[in-house]
């Protein structure tokens, strides 16, 4: 076993290695060190998304790519439900008033009966749809086969939840044209990848009050720069890419890899094999 302590030492550790565990899913270190990978047969990432690993060298190779599908489904669903409740019930406003010691009564919005479009038909999207449906929301799940039909679903949508993988088909899917189709009362939640959204277009829509708000856990650039307007826009909740990270999540990731490593050593089929032409796992349905 070899350990690359940081990105700069990965190229030194790769020669002769058959298996690579990628812990930092936001790093481009594997892409940069790829020429040194002379014996790799399997790459596993401690994440659900694999967009940082879908570079030509790996895609065109015979190396198997697996992800940590299954670890984040329920945690992310709970997080999205929490965001919906927080915005509908104006918890940010309550906390801000409390900080000012201000008694400010107001009415809040209902959740039951509101229309939600969840983009991403994999296990994370299905878990989100299940929890939102459990509180009485009218949920429509949009999988990859329906991505092209998303624009016609946006008028009349109260909540748009993005939980899709980042691929050529989904990059920039929420742009000015798509935002213009949403009602002014709509809110956007993104727990997928930052690049699903054209961030300047979203900023403009929020500034001009063309949508009511957004809750963003992922961004085009992470960490979100301190000078980003998203920090201070009204109706916006910013969180630091944490929607799937329950207490104990690191151990869960280790267990997924440990199980697959045992399969690899026994010559058994690996779990969570990514279809490199699509950019996500297609087994188990819900694609």
C-alpha cells in the first residue's frame, strides 16, 4: 500500500499501483498525475459525483471507475427537506429577528400541496422525492431521459431541486432561459454540482426578484469566494458542500471502499461501477 499525502506526491506513488482511492473528490490531482499511472486497473472515489475524474486519459483507458453511491442518499434528502422547511417557514428571518431582539410576527407558507421538480433520477434524487412527498408535496422526478423536457415543467413549479450528476447533458442546465420560465414565487435548491447552474444568471434572477430565493450547497468555485454576491443576496441560503455529510460519513465511505476492495481481491464484480460514457452508475435503475 502506498499513501500520497497530497496532490504533489501522487505522481510518485502511482507507478506500479493497481488500485487508487481518491479521497479528495474536488481535486484534479489524478488528472495531473495520470501519465504516471502505468498499472492502474481500478479507481474508486469517495464521492457520488465523478466529474473530476472524467478526463480523457481515464475515460479512454480500460481502468474501472467506481463511486460511493448509497452513502449520501438519505442524508441529502433530509438536508433538502430541512432547506424547504427553513425557507417556507422563514427560519432565517426568525433567527435574524432574534439576533436583533425583535418580536416580529408574520405568517409563513404551506409546504403540503406545493409542486416540486427534482432533477436527477438516481438514488439521491429518489430519496429526496420520497421525503418531500412524505410531507405532502406534489413531487415530479426528472431522470436523464427527461432532461430535455425540463423547460416545459418549470412554469408552475414552486420548488426546483437539482440533484443530477454533472455531465455534458446537465452542465449549465439552469441558465437565464430556464430561470425565466420559473414563477416569481419559485425557489431553487442545488445539492448536485455547482456547474449545473449558470451562476451569473442565477445572481441576476435573484437580484431582480425574478425568483423568490435559492438554497445552494454547491458552487462553480469552492470554497465560495468571499466577494461572491451570493453571500448577501436576500432569500439565499449558502452552505459549504455539506448536505450529505452526517456524523460518521467518513467511516461509511471507508466501508464502501473496503467492501469493494474485498471484491477486487476475490475477483468478484465490483459495486457502483460508473458508466464512463455517461458519467454515473447505471445499475440498479433510476437513471
